[in-house]
């Protein structure tokens, strides 16, 4: 059945409509692949075969009646951050033990309305806090890629590592993901998949467990640019339940695929040439510039001067919002409860046992920067830096730049349990150095596979666009994809 799971969403959609395959056959093929591989890769924390088969049967009926939706019969994986009615939804945290919501997130409901099939819930860093998917209560996700001549297990990136690894290993046709500081784009780069973080407000956040409300944004991870465009169109919507959802209808992004980029101006920010960046990342960046130039785009040097302040400002803002958002998990209404001698003791014991080390670290850091005497010195200054970062982008786009090309990660995937990363959390945070500015400014960004490093591991390039101009990113990323090709790991699992 591997030939069925190797189909892209666009290919599977065509075969379903022409009745060359059925949704039930396609769903069964994916369920079989999950059963065979999940023990090795740990991508799913909950598989829903009965729900999937029922949804697939309903899809086949709608196809037979000529009432197929745009994603009819397409099997998808859902990041565990999204609420799914009656199904395991724990943000991969012990503190939400046994939680099954009575409601559906807006994004997943949009996908089911379009005919998609739910295969299950995907592993992730706890509450989306991490860059390696090693912070999950359910253990780390294993990247389906391995370095040449090595058996070492690698991280898939985070926090949407389960989504990226499942897509790369053909354990779902596509997946939902979220991005607070790079959590769609970085794992996509580490796994040779395509991930887009749309403009803040393009997708509703309703029904998604909050990490940092002013930074979080949902988006898809897919095997190629066209599939990502198909998924985003269905995920995006106006939502009266989310006041940050923008009242702007999403266009048909797939129409952008194959459009010319001739005459576009692509900015290259000098601040993204950081000290110690590997030569192969720099070489890939130059190659990306050449591909776009060959397609008729003009390459221009630009400056984003406040980029150097983005990392500390981001972690102050994100941690402060996390401290506030995660205060609701107290053992009173749902999830884990550890009894104590009084209510304060119960709070302390529940939160100490329920949250992992990284989540605790960020809550403590966020509470500190919001506390009396430090609010002005840290949080307020970080918000001012955020305004300056946003202004940098506005000035560049106002000067006639259509999109910006940058690296996406400072390296390829690293080993699970990497001692340097484990010993120094800041080294882990540096994985977000090229991605966080977009979240601070609310801009769209896409990660597209662009090549392999000397170890045979995938590397990606990032395109940054103007607010709500995701179409520009899709057509430009497609040019890079056509030049670079697509990348699939050699099966070992």
C-alpha cells in the first residue's frame, strides 16, 4: 500500500475524484503505515482508526453523489495542540492528563467541513515550547532522516516535530501545525517538508491551546508547495469566536503555483549573515538567490537593523504570555490533580508534577519579567523592540521589496539528547534565530526544502512576505522547489 501513501494531496485528490482509489483504501493504507512505523518514530500520541474509517466512508459517499469537498477523503494528522471533539487533546503535557474536549477547534472543523479525514493526534513539544520535540510528555519524536553512514537518531525540530516527521515518513498526507517562533518552519526544514506560517490572524486560534497569544499562528506542513497551498486555503477563515481573526477572505492559493516571478524584488538582509554560520548554509542561500534570479527576479540587499535584538525580546514576550496563559492549569477543573494539605499546596504539587522542565523554565522566566520592579526593565522594553522590528520590515516593503529570502536554520537536524543543547538552553533557543522576527512582526513565512548538507540531511530556505500576501510566497517557493527538487528520506523504520 506504500504507493497510496506516497501520493501527494493533489495526486490523491485527483485519483479519488476519478474513482481510481477510494477514501477507505487510502485511509487504510495510512493506518497500516502508522501501525508499522509509529513504534520507531513516535509521531502519533493517539491514533483514531474508527473515526478515520467512518469519515472515509462518508467521503466516499459524497464523492459518489458528486458532492466532494476540496479535501474530500484526504487523511491528515492533527497536532495535539488543536482541540478535537471527544479525542485526546493534551498539548503533550501531563497536566492535561485524560482531557477530551467537548468542542472542535475552528481550524480542524474547517478541514473536516472540506472533507478531510482525521488519522489521529501528533506528538509535539509540551505546550509548543521547544525546538527539537524532546520536551513531550510522550517522549521525543524521531526524525525519519538519518545522516549518511550513521544510525544516530536525530530530532525532527519543534515544536511541530510530530507533524513534520509524520508528513516526511508518509504517515499522513499533510498535517496541522502551529508556529510561535518558528515551530512550523524549523521542523519542516529539518525533515525536508514544506511549512508555512501564515500572517497573524489568517487562521483562527480558537480551540488551540495557547502558548503566547500574540505570537501563535496555525498553519500546515505538507510534502510540497502545492499541497501546503491546498491545506492553507481550507484552514484559513474568518472567525467571530477569535477577535484576532482578520476579516479578509483567503484567496485560492493553489492558483499562485506556477505563476511567474519575473520583475519581483527579493530582499537579502545583511543581518542574517551571523557569526559562525556554516558555509553550506551560506552556499545554499547563494544558490537560492541564483535560482530566483534565473527565474527573472531582482536580488537586492536590505537591512533589518533591529534583528539582533529579536531573540531576547522574543523570549521575554513569549515567556510572559506563557506565564499568563498557563496559569489556568491548576488541577481544579480538568486534567491532572495532585492532592495537597490545602488548595495552595494542591496547586503547587499539581503544577510541579504536571509541567515538564522546559515549560516550568518559561513560566518562571515569564513571571519574573512581569513582576513588580522588572516589568518596565524587561517586558515593556521587549515590546518596544518588537515595534522596531515590525517597522524594519514595513520600511523594506515600502521601498519596493516583494519578498525576503533567508536561511531557515543555522544547521541541519542534530542528535536526540545532544549534550551541548541539553546543558545550555540558550543554545537550543538559537535554533530560532532566523524565524522569530516574523512572529514578532506578524508576517507570513514559508520554509521550502532547498538541498542536502554534506551528511545527506535536508536544509531549507525561508521566504518572508508582506502581510496577507501568502500567494507571493507560494509562487516564489514553487520556483525554488522546481529548481531544487523534492526530498524523501530512505526508509529504515
